C-alpha cells in the first residue's frame, strides 16, 4: 500500500454564494456548497482516508443551528494499492457532491411544481448537470524515511492547477434534450449567466418564493429560493431593525407580533427562528417595519390574481401600518442601514508554507477550524448572523452598533486560535504572524445584494491596505459607509491601534447621548476642503477649528459642547496631525465623526444627512 495526498475542490463559488439578490439566496448558496463539501469529506472518510483540511470532526458533526460551513477544498491522506484506486476514490468523491446537489434539485423541483409553477425541465436538467465543477488531483508520498512531505504537497498543488487549466469545455448548443442557450429566453436575474427556468410569460408566482416583479431564476436560483426559505436564517432587515426593536416595550412588541404573524401565514413575511433563538422577542424578518418595504408589499398584493387573497393581505398590511404609526411617532422609524462583513487571513499562504510535515499541516487545519467554529457564536453575541465560516475566511451581517466590538472580538479569537501553532512553526516572536483583516460595508437594506457583497469585498481589500509595507498590511478593520445618496466614507482601523477604536467609540457615545452636534462632522469637512483648496493655511485652519468648537452646541442647540468632548476632539486632531499631517487630519476626523454618527444610529432620524 502506498500513501497519496489527494485534494478535491468544488466550484464555482460565484454561482453558489455570490449569485444572490436576497440575503436568503446568499445564505442558501453557502449552505448548499457546504453540504456538498461535507459529502466529499464523508466519502473520503468512508474509504479510510485521513482528512487534513478541514478537520475530520468538522466534517462529521452537523450543526445546522450554528451554520458551521466548510471550505470548498478537501485535502486528505489516502492509502491505496495504486493510482487506479486513487482515481476511483476521487471519482466517488465527485459523484457524492453531485448526488447531494441532485437531492437539493429534486426537493426544489417538487416544491415549485407542486405549487403550480411549470418550470422548463430541459433547461433545469442541463443546468443541474453542469452546475458544479469538481476537480481532483493527487501526489504520491514517498515511502522512505524522512521523505519530504512538503515536496509531495507542492506537487499536488501543481497537478491541481494543471487540471483546472484543462477543464472540460463543453460546446454551447441548442437541442431539444439538452439546451444550453435559446433565443428569446431571459437570463437569471441573480448573475445573468444561465437561462431562466421560469415559464414563458409572467404568472402570479406563489409568495413563498419571494419573486419580485420581472425577476428570473435559473435552476440554482430556484433551489436557493426553496432552501433559503428555512426559518433558521435571519434577514438583513431583522438585523438592521434590532436596535430599534430593543427600544420598544414588551407591550409594544407584543402588539407588533399580533399583527405581523398573520402576514407570515399569508407568506408575505417570514419567521426568523435560528441563530440561537436570539431574536425571540420579535421572531420575524422585520422588513415590513420599514415604510418603503411596506409600500412594496402593498403594491405586490394588488397584483395577486386571487382578489380575495389580495384583499385579505391588504387588510393585514393595513393593520400593521396602523400599529406602526404611533410607534414611528414615539420612537422614530428604524434605521435602514446594516453592515455586511467579509474577512480573510493575512499571510496565511506563507504560514502554511512553514508547515513542512503532515502533522504541522494538520495542526494548522485544526487551529483554523477552531476559529471558524467559534465565529457564529461571536457574531450571535453581537446580535449578528453568520452567513459563511469556511475557515480563515468568513461572511456575516451585523447591526451597526456592535460592529466595532464584533470586529475586535473576531480578531482576538483568530489570534488566540492560532497562537500555539504560530509559536510552534514561526517561533515565540515572529515578525509577520498571520492576522485577520476584516472589511465591513455599511449599506441601506434596499441596495441590491450583489452591490452590498461587492462593497464588502472592497472594504476587505481596503482593510489590507496594499500600499502599506508588507509587515503593516492587514490586521485591520476597514469600514466603508455607502450612503444611499451616493456619498462614501471609508476608515481603516488597525486592530493594534486602540486609540483609533477608542476615539470612534467616544464619538458614538456622544451621538447616542446627544452631546455631539450633527453638523460637527460637516463643518470639520468644510475646513479640510478650505485647506485642500488653498483657502486656509495651517494656522488659519486650526484657529477656525477652535472657533468652531467654541460655537458648537450639543444636539438640540441649547448647551455648549462639554469640556470633555472639546478636549477629546482637540487631542484627537493632534494625534492625527502627527500621523498624517494637518491637512489629512481634518479629513480623517470628519470621516470619523460621520462614521460614528451612522454606527450610533437606531432610527432613520439619527442619520438625517445634514450639510450636503
């Protein structure tokens, strides 16, 4: 018997995770991909392989309530009598992944067709057939004592890269049995890559599938609308409204629940029962708490072909609106912004390269998996929802008020999980240890989800700061605020810069307690614009800044700015001036104040855009 390193990958990730128009599409894609990877891992384990990545216990245990995901790569050590046995094992693993996708497809097909939707079967079958790309490669591990594991691993990676570069390119054609493209068939609205499987012409689709007017779905999108309907996932709107709901009394929340629950029965709204049951005080998607979403639901109800059902839904929406009016008047309308986070490990490639033995590689895998398994709880403790936690990369959504604390908690958890293996491989005081970089896109809940995810990826890249020295790259939180009017504010906070985090938290506290004026950020930005345009010199700008603080009033305009905040603002400007120069210091402080205003918001009125 010989030993082989074998790796199986499943993709493309774009189709399964990134192709989404709703948050439930995003979650369902990562859930489906993880299930297929788990099928691959179990197949290898059943053939007596030893998993290196991900860790075996992570493949064997099922934690649907934790949404414990898996990466799209499985690496294992396999004992086999020859190459043919390895090949058979690889093919069995790929078949296991395809079988899991077929199970998803069968369940979804039944849900759609039982609901009276005549899907295009020929397109459906073809798209399921070609939906995933499974690649496998292997490398013989030399049997002699002291054999170089790292050499075998590098050869495996080279073989896998070559296999991907020689993928099977199938011809695009049109036939009655397996159509790949056809004239006049619209593309999927999720990513525009595949033809829609929805019937020709528009019909009134069941509300349970959440189809917007004119929306088209390919086979994977249709499956996502079935899997994503599961109640354990929490919608963007529920996370965004969490702080506002926390302001209501028990009686007010109970009143809302009484009028919201019938809308779930009518399939206009959904329940949110997952994530450790942390949303039990209001276990619904909360989308209809926002006037814009309520108006959309009202218009869509009018399109229902069943007039009796449409009238019933409109009556339910009317009751909800009447219940919300006094709550909006008393507490304000809920803040419609939420944060999507993406994270990845810094210098992980070089770190893995330091693992010269199988034992070292397995130790790295164990450490990364330990971090990933703890991510859902960390986000849940900060009132957020994990979407994907495959390894050192993760995706989730968070309410604005807990974003800073959650980011620091994730960074600390990553460092703690890898601490021992870092010391073992790199020594006690490594110059460039792996760290975590985290990007957060703060966006309006009505922004297209594809944009939100892309902006989160941009924020994660911003957190890396590629223009910095290599040893200073990463290990930071990149905050990118996308105001719906089109303005963008970006701030990078290195996790080892406690002063930067402390300043932002102080500004947030000031806004929450109405001790900072709403105009302060824009007046500070105006000084920067004057300096940038050459209208102010350094001394003049500083004098104007002090005059601005002397005239500043707390929110409401009655009391002067407290001495505490006046001193803190002056000292922060001095720190930023030493770091970036006086011109950039004004811009950075203005951006900090703008960002803090959004992060402290619980109502729409808290983020009223003042001063242009």
